[in-house]
C-alpha cells in the first residue's frame, strides 16, 4: 500500500543549532548544544530532509510501507540527538549477588568485573571513550550525550555476565549478575 504523504516536523530548541549537509549517498546532520556536538549520516534515504529556521522536516511522498516507516525512525534519531545535547542520557546497571560478592572496577579502557560466580579471572568489558562510567555502591552508572553509545555500553556490561552453554544455571536459583535498570 502506498502512502500519499508522511511528514514529521521536529522543533529545534533555541540553545541548539542544527545543520544539514548533503553527502554522496544521503545527508549528514550536525546537532550542537550546551552538552556537546553530535553528527550522523543518513545514507540511501527514500525520504526528504529539509531545514527551516528552527524546524527540521522529514517527508516522504507516495512511499511504500517501509519507506513511510523510515520517516518516524529518522525523526526519532534526530529527536534523540537533540535530547542528548540538551539533557544527556543515563543508564544504570545493578550488580546483584547472593552467592559470591562481586565487585566492579572502572579503568581507562576496560571495566573489570571481579569474583562474579566465584571466578578467579576478572571479566573484561571494553569501555567506550564517549561514555562516562562510574560505580556507586552496587550501581554502575553510564552517562553521555549519544543514546545509542550509552545504551550499548550498559547492555555490553550486562551481556558479559550472562551464563551460557555448559555453565548455564537455573535463573530462578542463580540470580547473580549485572542487570540494566534504566532510570
């Protein structure tokens, strides 16, 4: 089914500047605000991105269902970029231990999870340079302006502690691990 016209309008706040630049395959958008700068390239688009004074428009005319759905997806990405440079994003990961007391340490390029499940060797998870990581008690807090990087860092930490394969245990009995508890 073809849609006649799909359009989303994104209002840019006063303290944020947005610029669109054409690239070889698509368009690049730069968002700058009080907390920093973000940029993203949207390649091979079937939508039109236009900019007026303080608004950005994402449009599609006579598009298929998939092309029409890209309008909302791209508008959501742009809105997340604007929210990131104005407010920022925070994800929390909670350390839950009942059998062995686990500790989490943050170093420059790696996050170490020690003594989880009684392991002698620490679990090493790479840390992203754009995401600020700190440990407060049994919470590991990730903050940053790029929602995708902050969420990926929190998920990477939680996935590194899942028991799989022959080490798999009953999750109702062994609830130890790190779990994302978004604010």
